[in-house]
C-alpha cells in the first residue's frame, strides 16, 4: 500500500512538472505578526513573534486536474513544505486528491489559520497548543471529497506519521467527515481510526506492538445575518498499553457578530468591518484521571481595514485544574495580511 501511494504521488508530480510551463499559476499567501504577553512564568513574558509567513501556488492544469502547494517561510522553524497535492475531478460531485493535505476532520482542522476567529486553534484540535487530537494538521495519502448540495463529504487514507516522519509499517489511518448544510447552517459528523507504535526501552519505536486510536466528532456552524455561532465536540480513545485504553475529550464554542463599516462586501476593495468574538474551549487529556483538564475563555475582536488586512486582539483567561500557582492569562495582538 505504501509503495502504491508513493508511486501515485510521484506520477502526479511528474505530470505537474511537465505541465507547469503552460499552466496559469496563481501565487497567493499570507503573513501573521504577533505581540504576545503571558503572566507565566513570573514575572511574565512579553515578546514580538513572527507567527506565519506562507506562500501558495495553485494552477488549474486542465479542466479536471488542479495542483496546489504551500510553504511556510517563517524564521523558526526553517522553511518547510505544508501542502503539495493534485486534485482530479472525476465527476461533478467527486474529486480525488493525492499528496500532502490537511486532515478532513471537523470544521476547524481543515481551515487556514488566517481564517481563525480567535487567532489560535482550539485546545481540542490542538495545532500549536501542545494539546488535543491534531497537533499535526497534515499527513500524506489519498482523499476522496466532493459536494452534492446540500451534502458534502471527505474520506482520506493516510500514512499516520505526519509530514516530518516517514511511514514505518503497512497500516493506514482512515478519517472523514459527512456534512449537511443550507441557508447558512451546517452540521456534520467526523470519524477517525488509526494506529501507533509504542516507545521501546531505548526511546525508539516498538514495531512489534501496535496500538489503536479512535476519534469521533460532531460540529455545528451558523452564519446568518452577521451572526456567527460555531462549535465542535470531539471524543476519542487510545491504547496506552497492550491491555489499557485512555479516553480523551474536548470541545469549543465560538460566538461572534460582524459590524460592517462600509457598504462594500468582504471581497471588495475598501471593505471595513469590526467583529467582536468570544470563545470557550476545554480539553481533558485523560478521562480516568482527576484534575488534569484545561479550559480558557478567549475574548477579543477582529478589525478589517481592507479586504485582505486585519488587526486582531484577544485576551485569554486560562484555567488548569492541576495548577494552584500563579495565573497564566495571555494576551495576543495580531496584524495579518493576505495577498
């Protein structure tokens, strides 16, 4: 299976290389710059950060074949590839995707960090937070996706080792989402089933032992008349020994309202808008252990001073059940620009 995936991806990229000179390539991207403050460790930390600097290249090579790639050029870590995929439209309601892509689970995991309402991903998703089910948002494999209004779907078979590590066995992870949406309201359900190898006594992987992990999620999004309501609940289990399983769960709920400041729409030059947002999210890393949950309230606002430029400011009130020490509240100010 691994050889088939590798050959298919290689064939796809050879096709892209042969077509690229004649292709109409569209270059886009975005940057995020942050000022960050945290109460902990005492007496506090204050710093400017280069959040993200991404460049994207996309091309519709033929009527049915498209290509997309994305790099992150931020100073730390070094320049690295995020997405490199080939889409083949086999029917109006079905597209086959091969390469490196975001995991199709829920509604927050697949979206760009530029589009996040509260700057950061939720605890339960976990990207960049050191928590949650999806610390790595991307993997390599095949995906079948599409939409037949009002139903949309995506199913992916992936290596399960992320982008930084090569595959180490013959087993594959499977994940997907089925959604239903119309007139600004969408609901969906997601599932995931995969495998991991435990660590051996030397800190490597014990390839003779295979542990399973499952994840199930439900999501809701309402975007009507400038009101945004979005939430997800995700639960899962993971083997932590040959005869022991750990349960995990988390959720978030986001509420926002957009005040248009001009008559232009979001895609028009001169667009200006103000969007206050509040989010509550929580994560329990082990359901069998007391006092290990974390939660936070994120409150702030986004201000678009043009269609592709915004300033965001959010304050996080954090709660860690095991910590009776100093506060760990955080503040982040963001300038973001897309092109």
